[in-house]
C-alpha cells in the first residue's frame, strides 16, 4: 500500500488517504469539480498506485482524458451461485491445469474477499396459494442441486477468502444492501470507500448507498478474484438532475420504469450515471435502490447516489453498528463525498428528469425500457390480432380469456428491497380481501422476497396473512420468476394454452421480461409494481383498462375499481415507520453471517463426479479452445437482428424435454421433472453448450424456410444450405473443425452478465463477432473467452453489405486496442468485399488476454512463469 498522502482520520483510530491533496497538487481546485465516481476512483489510485504512475493516472480523471488505462482494485467480489459457482468451477479447473503442468494448485485462490450467496437455484414449483410452498420448494431445490451444492460446500473448505451464504436466505443484491456493504471499509488501519464487482448485472443495486459497484461477467470477476486489477479508462459519467416530487399513488417502480425509458432514449449505454438534485434528496434508500437496481435496463454501468442523511438513516434502520454508521458520515464529510460537498461537481453531460411527470407505469412486452402507462396496457397487450381473434372464438370452450395472466409474481430485489412497495402490495391485498375479491384460478401467484426481513415486518404489521389469502404466500427467499425460475404450470392450464394457442402473459415486479425468459408458455411479460401485480392476479387478464375497468365484483355484486383498493401514501408510510425495525435486521443477519470455523479440505483438487450434469472439469485446454485461431475462412453461425440479449445467446429458464439440453439430460438418466433450469447446469459444459442460441424466440436471419425467416433455435449449415436445429448445426461444424463468425445488429449481448453467452459460442468454434455495438459486460466476457469483438463503422450494418450467411470471412490487420481492421467478406460467387471495422479490444490488458486465448489461459501462463 502506498504511504504517500496517508493521514489520521479525525475522530477515529483509522487513517485515510487524502485524495483532495493529491488531486489539487496537480491542478488547484480540481477535486471539488470531480464527479462522485471520479473521486472514488481517484482515492484507490492514491492508495494503490506506485508514486511514479500516480500523476498520469490522476490526470486521466482530472483532465477527462481517455488515452491511458488505469487500474481499479475493487474491495470485494460478490457472486450468486450460478455465475459464482461457474467462476469457482473455472478456478478448480485452473488448479487441475496448474497441477498437470507441475505447479502447486493450492496457491490458486481468490486474493480479494469473495462472497457467494446461493440465491439463483430455487424454482417456484409450489405456488403462493400452497401454504407449504416454502418447504416444498426448498426440498426440491436441495434435491435437484445436490451436485452443485456439494461443490459449493467444497469451495468453502478448499479456497481461501471465500464465504458462502447457503440457499434460502435471500438475494445477493438485497443482502449486499442490507448487510454486506459497510459503505466505508476499514482494513489494516485504513478507511476507504467500499467498492465491489458482482457476477450479476444488477450489482449496481448497492450504488444507491454511494458504493461504486458494477456488474461483471464471471470471467472478469475471476480476474479480480485472482488479485489482478480491472483495467479501465475514464468512463462517460453523466449527471442526472432529479427535480420535482412524485405524485400521490406513484411508486418507485413507476419512477424507475419511466427513468429506464428516458435514459435508454438518452443513450447512456456504458455510462456511469450519477443522480442528484432536490428530487434525489427526497427519495429513500429503498426508492434509490429500486432505481440503481435497474441500471442495466437503461444500459448504464453504474447508477450512483451521493452519501447523505438518507444513507445514515438507512444504515441505522438496517441495524449497522453505531461505530460503522459514524465512520460513514465522518469519512464522507472529511473526503468530500457527502452530498452537500458535491455541489461543484461538473459533468460532461447533464440530463434532467422531473419526478412529478411520472404516472402509473408498466413495461413490456419483451423489453424493460418499453414503458407504457397502465391505462394503455390493454392496447399493447396482444400484438397478433389473428391470435386474438382465435382466442376469442374459442373462449367459450376454455377456462381462460385471451391475454390471460398465467403468472403474477412479486419477485426480485428490485422491488422487495423497498419496504414501501411491499407494504403497498399487502395493503392493496387487505382491501381486496375485505371486499371479497379473489385471484383468478388460472393465475399462478407467488411472493419471493429478497430478504427474510420482509417476512418479519409484514407479520409485525399483520399483513402477511392478507397476501397469503390472495395466493401471495412466501414461496422462497431467492431470485425466482425474474430469473426464469417460475416453475411448472398446472397441467390443465398448460394444455389449454397449447390446445388454443393462447396468448398467455406474465406480470411480475422484476427487472427482466425478455422474450422467452419468464416462462416458455408466457408469450408476453410485463414489469409492474408489487401492488399492480396483485391487481392483475385479481383481474386475470391484461386485456382490460385497469384504470377504468372493474377488477371484479364485491360481496354485494358491485364492481370494484383499482382506485377503490389502492392504498394511500399516508397509510403506506405509517406502516413502514412503525413496523420496519433495526432489531429485525439484526435478528436475521447476525446468525446468517456467523459462519463459524471452516474445516480445511483434504485436497486442493476437486474430485469431479464423472456422471454429473451440473459440475464437470472445464475444457479450457481442449477442443476449440486448444486450437489456433486463424480468423480465416470463417463461416457464419448466425446473422442476427438488433437487441440480441444474453437470454437469446444462452437462456436461463426451464429446460424443455424436446430441447438439445433436455435430450442430453434424458440420455444421462435425469428424469424430466428434475431437468431444472439452464442456469443451474452451467458448471457442466456438456449440458450448457447445448443451450447456445437455444431460445425459441431467436431470429436467425439465415434460417430461411420457403422464403421466410423461421423463428426458433435454428441455423443453416453452409455450404450445404440445410436449415436445422442450432445444436445440430454446431455439432456439424465441430465435426468439420470449421471456424465460425457471428454477424449481428445493435446492442448485441444486452441483459444478464452471463458467461455462457460467450463460452457457448467459443466452444462452438466462433472466433469473431461483428456487430453494430456491444453491451459492456458481454463484450468483456467475449474477450475473456478469446473471441474477437469487431464493430461496424457508424452507419454500416449487415444490411449495408447484403450479408446472407453464404459467405466466408477473413480478418486482416494488426490487433491492437481500438485498431482499425478489415473484415474481408468472400461471397459464394467469388466476389470479395472489404468491410472496415473497429477492434473492440479496448485496452492493452484486453489484447493480452485475447492473445493468450482467454482469462484462465492468461493467468495460467503468468502463474507458471512466476513459479519457474
């Protein structure tokens, strides 16, 4: 640790690094003008950089230069069990590779404290109207995931610096917000801002506390775990001034859906966004967390709020120790991170958003940024009029109406981190119960809070039973429906959907509603606030104007409108003030984090189970990854439109029996009821690679049948010209040892930070991807797997060059950060076209990783050199 600028922190026994002095020594008065993000980044440079490199690194922040890389050393790594487990499987495989080459595998450990929370494995098989749902779902989770949980338990004993919170305790982001983040760290006698990376795109949830936390792929997290800095250049930092006050009856969900639409329109993709102004001051941490959580939905990397009185109030409310609360305020005021001291901050781009303009909102279908007022939902509810007419024609013969809501879920840390949203749903349920309203029988309802504390304050308020009466009993404390883990439908309801080709829908209080994600039989999905989720469970269909039409009839036969049961702000605030208490947080979290003594594993190497379909030694020194990338003669695996998400690339929802993964699991002797989700099998490459492009909503423009592009997990093998299932096409190309390329449109790889969206295509033999633009996390995952991301020049698209997939491709030029390269497209008729592209290896460090073949290969080379 650099000792320059180290000083005592008054009022404590700790030291701190005087970043103001270091910055102002370069340019007088510069520190006060820095955005919050830049101040945090500057602090870790002052604390960690070698003196001779410090000035140049700080100048990048002060002068807003972007010509040099500088290091970022996050204080923590936070993981959920899917990507966290996959990262640790990679490290276990790396240990094997090190041992095979004569190295000491026990020396491969996370250097940075790593916290893994098992929260992505629970499927809602038993719905919220089953009083025994929580126990049943947990038992199914443990049975299905025994292989995975065995490995995760081993990691606790085999790796240093890894803490594990087992299943059934909540969602990583909410636990991070309510407990894990100290906001200000105190290590080795030094106070400094808490920072973290997390293996989930919603890691910015804790940005609401003023903690710089970003979502990364597991491959980038592995780099940080192993003690290497995350190399970066100064990001675009946009200031968003929030003005006005929200209108009565408007929830934080309504605000964030409006903000998501606004910020997507303003193109903050990849930016670090900082919220400030009188509107921001009025928002509670729960409200701010709702906004920060949806950072990836508006395309940003971070969604920061300043540290202020709301932060201190929240830390006290959540049971943090008084000494820690005092440290946060003392440090923030001393170092200029307190909100009042940020008034001089200057932003290259400043936007303004008026909270008073927000109405009651939802978002969908298919995209979280596709906002619409609730009053307009019925107009967007069904886009296919032919199916609508068919549904109406057969309605008399079925149980459900057209546009039936088959899933209504209060789920996800986005909303359950905010007590106001949860209490609002419970009060709406109470009023509905009083009037005799019921959920429609075809609606599968569930309530999956991100924290066990929600159960305590709802019981304290006498409101949990009100939710249970309407079918919103607690089904688990985990990431469920939002992650595609909505579970099986009632067989009769599922069969009716199939028989009538019904346009069924889902309404959830989550953050994701991409095509095919929520449930295979929910053709559309809409995001909504928790109280609206309850209202739609009562209505049973999205084919109504929920603001003007009756939800149902009361006991006397009188129609009941939404306004009749919507709770007042005063009623919500009174319950939150009286029933959410610090002792509840202490009751939950003190025993949860009392991890006790951990027994050391007998061997540093994992004893892989040969028949496991969950955990398998990774193949990073075999197959396509062992071959030489030539970037010559590549054939397209897919030609894709705009907005391809990681759910298209590698879905996370339930595995269907007729899918390539399902057929493989059946051959391995797994019963269909235990196929589980794609996400849970990502520790086994033989299952996971069969999920590549397995989304049934995929549009591959090469899959032309009878002159029309056919939707589905399809590809066309060339030069044969045969359209077949994607996995069979991949197998065909693997057998031929054919190297591949993917051509895509704008915003390629948006969505969850999913390693297998990059791993799957690399194992298939994809060497390069040419797109109009890449989402940040997916681009870094591609680099981490040794796939070359290339970007069309502005204005160019696949259509500019009439690409149809019959061509072969070569890449020419010297690979360097942001280098100008040429993709040579060789048409089947012998004509060649030269396409100028930009190499999206953005830093020297990324070039180095790419040249090594990927993150793990790079680390292994360095490790063995150092041990030699």
